[in-house]
C-alpha cells in the first residue's frame, strides 16, 4: 500500500481538532530495553525472543469500517484470478498503511492485558507479569513485531502466561539465550549476565574511497556526493555508539558539529572512525547478574542496587564557542560505596551540544549535571515500575527514591553549590547556571535518597563522552577492560591533574633519594660504619 494516499491521513475531527487517522506507534526506548535486560539479569530469569510472522495481518480486523479500496496490482490479480486494476476492499492492516504498526501495537497490548500482563505507563511497549503472591515473575518489551522477554521458568504463573502468550500469534522464530534483537546480538551466559554486541554490523562497515586524496588539502571543501557519504558514515557510526559503544559518542558528536562546513579532514576523520569501529567490533556492554555467586542470605533485591549518574562537560570545544555535555547512567552493587571496585552496568548515556553557550566552565558543568540528575531520576522511576510499583498521580518521587543514588561530578564549584549552602540558586555567579543547580538540588533533598558526589576527572566516566583525548579514552577503556568501576569519595578534593603532578614529583624524589644513597654507599667512610645496617 502507498500510505500517504490514505484519504483520512490529513483529516481532523471537526469537534476536537484531533487527527481522524492515528498513526503514532510507540516502540521500546533504549533506556526501557536496558532496564528490561538488567532486571532479567538481576532476577536470574531466562531471556527469550519471538518475532510475530506477518504481524500486521495477524492483528484483529480494524479497517473494515473505514471502507477503504485499492486497485489490484498484477501479481495480486494473477494470484486471485481477477483482472489487473480490479477494485479490492482493504479489511486488515496491510503493510504500507501508515496506521498498520499502531494497529498491531494496540492489538498486542489488548491481548497481553487479557492474559494477565500489566502495562508500564512510562514506556508503553513494556509489560510485566505478577504471580498470585504479587511478585513480578516476568517482563516483556516489544520493538514493533519483535518481542523481548524473560521470566522465572520455575514459577507456574510465568509458565502459564508464557504458553498463552505463545498462542497469541504465529511466531518465526522463537529463540532463547542468544539471538538478534533490534540490530544487536544479545547473549545470556551461564551466570545470567547479558552481553550486547554489534560485531557483525561493525565488520560490514567500509570507509569511503577518497578520489585524489594525496593531491588535496585537508581544508578543501567536499563535493555534494562526498558530503552525503560523510553523513552516511557518521549516521552508521552513531547507531553503534548509541546501542553498544558509548566510548565513540563524543568523537562522533564533535565530528557531526562540523558537517555544516564539511572539509576533507572531516571525511578522513569519518573514515578513521569506521576503521576504529571495525578494530573494536568485539567490544560489548554487559548487564551484570549481581546476584550470581552470592550466598542466599546476601542476595540483592531490586531496592539494594545503587544508581550512579555521572555528568561532565567540556567548555567551548565546539564551533561558535559551544560546549559539549556528557552523561552516563549506571547501576552497581552496594560494595561500590565502600571504596571497593564493583561491577557496573551501563543503562543510558549521551553526548550532546549544550543548549546554550556557557560563560564559564562551571556554567557548562551545571547544565550537564542537571541533565544527568534528570535522566537518572527517570531511570530509577522506570526501574521501580518494572518491579510492580504502581505509578500514581503523586508518588513519582517516592518511587524514584526506592534505591540509593549518586550524582557524580568533577566540578568543585558545582559540588560546593549543591552541598555548601541552603540557597544553591544564589551561589553561582551566572544566573542561568544557578537555575540548573537549583533544578538538580531539588532532586537531591533529604527524602530523595539521592546525593551529590565529587571525584577526580579520571574517575568520572562521563569525561569520555565530552571530549576525544588520550586521557578520556584511557578512562573508558579501563572500564571496558573490567566492566567494573569504583566510587572513591575524595575528602581532600585533589584533582586528577594535581594527583598526576604529585605522583611525578614523588617519583622524582624517590629517584633522587636512590641516587644519593648509592653515592653515599660508595664513600669509604660510609662503608666503615656498616652500610648494610644503614640501609
């Protein structure tokens, strides 16, 4: 079907002004998908996937009342034994109709609720299932006609629901443990942890062949065809960065900011990104099963996990004096607040151009910290809902406060504004920054279970989402090598740069002492009085 020719596509209801034909259809958000995967891993549920075969045509008939007609194309006419161009009446959600995805989503939502699933009001493509004791025993998420789900295979309530879910549609395929979902390869290990990778996608990427590259300057303008190829490269790279490789977000974001004035250097950078993506194709993100290996009495409940919200900014590192913000939302175990290394799952991340030009570095930091606090609040709220906590008109903040959480920053000025005064809105020199800090502070009151924390920049994971430097890449590379991190509370507020300087100074002093001792030991007078004892 040619969807834009639908006669009701632009019609409005005469009384309400709303569109007659509703075409918007939700799909599971990236945060929702990650929350779903993390809850499956934490509860040690079995992960599965199912794809509805010819999904749109399996939805219940909802188009018959519209009296929509179309002409038979030659292959349909031949199959049905009619003349080409014969008028046919549309009865179902045929592929191509602009409202076909919505019809299927409504059909799936209605049928899932009928067999006992409860819809998530925050993400309309997520559902959860409770047993007779009111405990959540399984969860589902959908990407159009692809369903991702997991549950307790030992719980009769989930087993019964799963069988009724299987009978809802015809599926092809129905997979368990390892499969492709939404362009990513998901695999669940024997420890119940879930790995997300895009190795096949990365291996399929190819850089652009640049004509006459050696005879051109890096500042030469690109041809319209080369501009189109550069955009395509950056969009492909961005897909990988958003799904499974946060370490590339800042680099791609900074490159995209130059697309309005594209030069050969930008195309070369896009090619370099492609090659690096291929080199790191095996790198993945992990949703840890924090309970695996713990003793029965030590197993964590969903309220025991700790949310970590890193926020950072790079001041005026974009064209027109614009700045870059970065954030990472993660989850870990209570051991991380005891100055111990602990596994960390990354739930959300973002690198973006800050919404306004910042007057100073604190102004940039304030914007990113406010954004990190806001996104972290949403993640905690969604986490509570997925464990059966009902969202009401006035309990959103209460649900978000179910888990301990930290907003982590490396800006001493913003940290002092959040902790050193009762009027954070007046403590910043810049008025707009004061509003950002005030917004963040209201999410960290005494009842929020949400606190600010200061760390050196080399312990701030969001640093790698604001700039492309050796130090920032070293930070995120260290996380990827261990899939764990540490939250070290620095009472002395010694920055990473100062710590590096002190380490270099200590190394020099140690070398000087060693040289002096060696010279002293070679002196005949020193040997006379027992060099070994002195040493």
